[in-house]
C-alpha cells in the first residue's frame, strides 16, 4: 500500500529542486552536510564501486579557491590557458538541445536585464559561478581517473541524491560544470592527487528569496515527448 504522505514528500523534494544562483549567508552546519552526504551515498553504483569523492569548502578555503579561479577567469590571456578535461557538451549542437540551451540562457539573462550585446555583464554573471553564487558551502567532486563511463553514470545519481536530500532539509543547490575549465587551479588549491579528476562543483545553502534569478523555473518536455511504450 502506497504511503501518500511519503510519496508527496519525495515528489516535492524532486520537483522543487532548481539551480539556485543567489544565496543567503546563513551557515549550514557541518552535521547537516555530513547527513546529506551520508544519505546521498546510498546511490547505486555498478558492483558497489562508489566512485565519488567530495571536497567540502567553507570559509577561508572556499574564498581562496574562488579568488584564484576568478583571477584567471577575468584575465583573457590566462583564461585561454585553461580548458576542460572532458567534453560535457556536444561539439556539434543540433535541435532540440541547442534550442533548450539558448532558451534557458536568455530566460536567465532576461530576468537579470542583461541584453544580448552586454558581454561585460554576461561575463560578470558567469563569473558568479566561481564564488559559488555566494553560497556558504562549495562542493567540488572528483573521480579516480581509472573509472570509466559507467562510473560517471553512477556519479550522476549520487549528485542527484545530494540535491534531493538538500531539498528535503530546506536547502538549495546549483550543480556547476563551469568549474571543470579550471581543474588545474582546483588541483593546486585542494592538493588533489594525480589520480583525481574534477567532475563538477556545486553550491549549497539557503536560497535568497529576494533574488530575481531564483524565480527562474525551466521547462520540461512532456512524458509523451520523450517516452515510447512497447507492449
């Protein structure tokens, strides 16, 4: 028999998850972070390999990493020296993916009053990624280089568990592939071993209810649009 209250709570945690791009300075207790990660670690992984490694940054450590990346990001010549280790996006875009990408970008910029020719403000907004959008907690995720594509699928489920567990505790997140470009800076700042590869970053904290960018709700394709039933 289905527990309706449990179903509603789980569904609410999933459907209320959004990428939040402005946070209050309210601290998140270490115990809460550990609890979220403990729950998230129940994510499935092939033969229980559990390929995730997490670096939690707060306070001065977070500020040091943010400052180092932001300095490189703001210097065109230095920025050009940093490239991603893996391709997150396709090298050749096609519809409907490029259409969705463009829409979410212009919807966000529209809320912020950033025009299509305002390159300076676009740059500044993108740069907010590296301050973890002022969230009190920054997370950097790494994976052992020996792991293959299946482990990256497992990793996605772990990341989703973190975001859903955070929502269940009244917290918000923003998963961020933007950090992958500056993996060499992250490696140096966090003392990563040669076997660790940066997967992504994530902001964690309490959403700023007065930030206009936090009103963005992205559209989703209908079930009929992405599903075929065979029977």
